[in-house]
C-alpha cells in the first residue's frame, strides 16, 4: 500500500488547494474524505486498510492521482478495503452517507463494490454485519452510494468501510466520502389488510356482493390496501371456472372498482379471465380511483387447474402504488421459491397472495402453509399478505413474524407497517441489501433445465 514519494508529495500538495467538487453544507464527519492526505508508507491519513487473513486473496490498496485505487490483477476473488472510525455519534441520530467512485471493468458492481457502516458502543459492535449503504447507483463508469441511516439507540461511534469483493480483473477508484448528521427520513406508514371469507351455498353474484362488503369494511377501518382471495366468483358456488370467466377490465372489476373508489383504497382480488380462446387464473390490482392498475396471471398451475384448460401466465410484473412497490402471486405459486425471488428482485416490497389453499400452522412436524409463507417473506425481505379459504389470512413481516391473523374468524384483519424500516437479521444483516449481493446466479443454470428423467 506504499505510495511512491512523488505521488505522496503531489497528493499532500493538492490538499492545500480548494477542491471545486467538494460539496458545501453540513460538516463532514469523515477526515481526509478525498484520500488526498497521504502518510508515506502508510496510505491515506485517517483511513486504515484491512485485508483477509489468506494473503493470496488480498487486493491492493494504492493512492492514485484522483483518489484511492483498489485492484487485484492476479486474484479474481480478492477482497479488501479501508475503514475510518467516526466518534462522537448519537443514538437515534440520522446520518447521510454519500460516496463516489469510478468503476473500471468490474463485471458485477452490485456484488463487488460495497460501502458499510458498523455502529458501535464503547468499541463493541452493536451488530456484527453493520448496514450497507444503498448503491452503487451507476452513471456510466461513475458510481455513487447515497443513503440516510439512523444510528441504533446505544451508538457512540461507527466504522465507515469502503470494500472491494471479487473484482475479477476490474478495479475501483474511490474518489470522495461524506458522512453528515441530518434529519431522519419520514416513516412510510401503510395500513395493509387481508380478508378471510369463505362463501357457502352461494352464487357468483352473491359472492361479489359479499366481497364488496369486505372492501367497505376495510374502508371503514381506514386501510390503504386490502387483499381478497383467489377466484372470488367461484368459491362456494356450483359454477364452473369457464362460466365465471370474463374480460379484464369487465363487469366484476367495475363493481370491485366502485367499492375501491368509494373507500379510497387499493384492492387486490382474484378472478377468472377470458382472453379469446384462453382462460387464465388472474388477480387484479385496483387503485383508489377504482381503475385497473395491474394484473397478474398465475404461472404455476396444479392439476386441478390445467385439467380444466386454464393456461399459465408467463410474467412476474410489479406495480407502483402511492405508498410503494407491490406484486401479486396466486396460491400454488407459493410452493415455488423462485416466484417471490423474482418479485423481490424487481423491487417488490409487499407481495399479496390470493390463495385457495391453506395457511394452517404446522401439525405433526410437517411444515404447513403458515410456515412456508413466513419463510418466503423472510427469505426475500418482503411483507407477504395471503388471503385464504383454509387456515388463516395473514399479514407477515420481512422477518417472518405474523403481524395480523384472522385466527379462524371472518372479516378484515390488518396491520400498519413502515416500509422505510430496515431491520437486520441477527449476524447476517439487512436481508434486502445482503441477499441479492450474495446470490450466485452464474451457478444456477441447472435450475433452468427441465429434468430428463425422474429424480425420485
């Protein structure tokens, strides 16, 4: 990490001159933020290099004319970085982080280039993984990390760590880092609800009345969004799927939309859709004005559906609402972990799940629907909201906790959530930021191949 004397002299000289790209504003708590002050044979002042114990996997950290260069020409899976300890911090205070860098031939910047904050108290880490700063946001070869993090209650200091992981022939030039006290971001509170209702000895028309009553009940409770169940015109009737299938938008979305509009809330509902000669199991998203805002066609079909002639969907759309990004899956989809992964990968924060099947608690040691839904939520760091006919309709948080449950009762059940909350898993960290970076998609090609013979 030793710099030639001429580079050290040059960089020290630069610090005596004003840099036009330095931002004005709140006091930067990081010293030597542009790495221009260099102690000979010791690297940039106020920053401490760290490297792995296995020396062949160490990347180089070198002062450069415009910042601090990390690379590892001979070690594609090298790691390393620098960190600075910032003292005098306060618990519950928000801190804005802004870091800029230039990427040079990094194949996967999101996986390889990281900025981490490790909160501590009296020199002891409060969480072993710390919190990753949102980024890198790419603009050509330039990248930026930008985030506001709130220090945990007992914080008095923090390590700010700039990291390179597995450059695979590339390099990163860190240019500037800032950490400033700021106002905490406002919470993003959403009242999310689900319905448990199983009509019996009913008709499609009667069903529609009953479900609209549940939307009205959700409106009376001030919900922002409510999830109805799967195939709401079919359950509890003697009708066939082909008899209740209709166009979307169509008569049912018009009725449901009117209920959404008078209650000023979003509605998720499962229907059967007819498009020409095709029949789909489809769920719709209606906005506060009662208009169709999106639809999802069930991709994974059990025998009971494909034998009826229902066709599978082929897409995993996500939808922007006035409170966040949502997705919809339907019943049998929850047996396949790829479904929730694809939605989360596209930014879904809440996945709604109109479901005929069960979310019963475990029995006899067998993992039933409740456990599977909780695991799907925790694996992807999302809220998961099933509305079911067997078991309980639920609101599940990203840690897998059940926030609301119908507990065998009929009606609307809800919880107020904060989509700006970032709660870390113990030891691992905040999964929405960790999981996608640690995923190894290059190794998953066999999943895209259909088996050539039974594997049982």
